[in-house]
C-alpha cells in the first residue's frame, strides 16, 4: 500500500482502466458506473489533497509538499518523483472536476468501452503530469496525455475528423520534439561539473548549474515545446480544428485540462529552471502571446460554427495565460493560474453545452439556429452564464482572473509592457462582441427551423454535468481570496529567490 496520497491519482485511473476492460461492450451501464464512480473518487481525493495541503502549508517553507521518490532507472537517475504546490493542487482539482463532468456528458456515447478506456488513459497522463517533479517522468506522462487524442478524435469525432486528428498529432509531436531536446539539455547541465546529473526539478533549481549561455539556448526550446500545447501564435492552428472535430467530453478535457499542461509546463520548467533567459527573452514571447490574445478573439468574431467560435476563444484566453506568466511578477502569475482555472471550467461548460445543443439540432451553425431560449430554456440559461464568465462579468471567474492579470501586467513601468497590456485589455471588448452576437442570434433570435420547436431540454445527466461546472465558475468569482491564497502560498522564499521576485504580497 502506498503511503503518499499523490500516487493514487495514477493508481485510481489505472484501476478504472482495468474495471472498464473487464466490462462487456454490449451493456454500457457497468462502463458508465466505473467511469462515474472512479471520477467521483478522483474528485474526493483531490478535495482531500486540498484540505491536507492547506493544513500543512503554513508549517513549512518547502517549495513542494508530499514529496516522495521511487527509483525507476538508476543508470540515468530517473525516478518516479512526486510533489505538489498550490498550483499543482489547483490543477489537480480542476482536472478531477472536468473528468467528472465529462463522464456525465458522455453518457450516451457510442462504443462506450473503447471511448472511456482512451479517455481515462488521457486523464492518467494529465494527473501524472501535474504530480511529477522528475522531468523524465513528467515528459512521459505528457506524451501519455497527448497520444489518445488521435484516436478519440479520429474515431469518435465529426466533420474532418481524420484531418483534424492527424494535424493535432503532428503539431503536438513537433512541439514534443523541441521539448525533449530542451529537457535533455537541462539534464546534462543539471549539476556542477563532477556532480551527479539529475532530472529532479527541485534539485536542478537548487544546484543552479545551468549557465547563462545554455539557458539562452534551452529556454526557447522548452517554452515553445510547451507553448505549442498552450496554442501560442503561430503554433495554434491545430487547436481550432481539433476542437471542431472532437466529441464533447474530449473537447472538454482538451480545452479545459490538456491545454493547461502548456501553461503549467512553461512556468514549472522553462521559467523556474531558467530564470535569467526568461527575463531576457520574455519580450519575444510577449509579442507572440499578445498576438494570440487579440488574434484569437478577432477570429472568433467571424466564425459561425459554435465549436470554432469557442476554439478561437480558447486560443485568446490561453494566450492570456502565457502572457501573464511572462510578466514575471507575483500578481500577474497569480492571475495566470486563476485564468487557467477559470478558462478550464468555463470552456468545458461551453463545449458541454455545444455538444448538447448539437445532439438535438444536428448543426453547430448559428445562422441555422435561433430562439432556443424558449425551446430549451435550461441549456440556454447555462450558455448565457458561460458567455458572461467568458467576457468577464463580475461575480464569475473570468472577471477575477483577467483583472488580476491586467493589474499585475501594468505594474511594469516601461512603455513596452504597458502598451502590450493595453492591447491585451482590448480583447475584453472583442470577446464581448462575439459572445453577445452568439447569444443574441442563437438564443433570442427568431426560430429558423420549425423542427426545432419539437426539441427537448436537458436530461438529468446533462444537468449534473453543467451544474457542477457552473457552481465552480461561481465559486471562483465569489470567493477569489481562497484561490488567491492557495496560489500565493506557492510563491515561497525559495521560488522568489529563483525568479528574482521580492514580495509575495499582491
């Protein structure tokens, strides 16, 4: 029996895979039961982890808690090393909630056994990535999370699913190639000359052995490698096509969790381990991420497919995450993590609702729909709530996250940072344009297809999925201090010394 709570975030999904593998495909009920019970167990475990973390954090200044390590391949000093800080705990909680909501959203999926096997394998990679502090193990879980996407989209997707699955896989594998080279470079410069090389993130940061020249060479590799998954311009084009073709639950995990691996990796590896290069080269990637923020929002304005609208919205919001991380101050970084939580929840809600609407109307084209507020009022109200969170309505998660980012970004007194902060702020207005346009056309416009008058509203399992996500979006918006303190506790004195920050206070 393992004594460390973190390892169960990998053990439980593996048990779920075994349970579903023993089920017969003819009867979907046991498969659904395993998926839901396992998802509930992961959610309960993540809440338990949160409670234990909050209880232990005030007693220590250690950068990571629940640290443990098991030797895996001694010749290369590879370990299954685990540990979490406030950011990791928040990401694990987000992942478990979206996996739970995605399980209910996939209640009527075809070929449920194979679908849930691949979906849970993807979830295993996500949880393993967030608990790993060994670079090799982290990269392994990163690839485990990416590979199932090809089959989940190629088999259960719609539209140009084969093209989208292949494009997504090739572009993400290209990013992984850059990332792998960067991680190998970090490993071979992880210790002083004559010292033992290590993959452990905490040991590498403590050794501080990566020279300035090698940081300058390796930082772009790792940041671009993770940035591709974070949909950074101009490496974002896989994301809209992948979203448009993916089934509902896969879109929820894709945008809600998988893309967060990019932002998390950029902070945990690229910036934390190579702070000098991050400080010197940040302006290059600030330009690219600033373009992502505005470009994604403008693209969403001209699309008529609901999934493409939300996909380009995700490019904009995830660009804002990378933008804030590159500001290299505690306020902006705190906002970046809150934005990851906010976007993960609200975009999962968006894709869940789009899948439910598409399952009834058999179209995602807003020009072919209208008047859904009186046809399916529950789903319509949920869509309005998701839209208001996206455009930053006070009381919902989007407002808290974006305001924290902009306040932190504007702390820089130089003209370059402030101009790009103002440009990023403009995305709020553009977001309001496409959100209000869709809401007005889709929900309050005239009924375009008379057959839509016969459609039904949400079923009980759809209501469970949407209510779970809405409550979480409202919780972040109404109780921001709780999440702010959770994230701020991550910025311990050790991390401040590495990043060159001076104060944890906002």
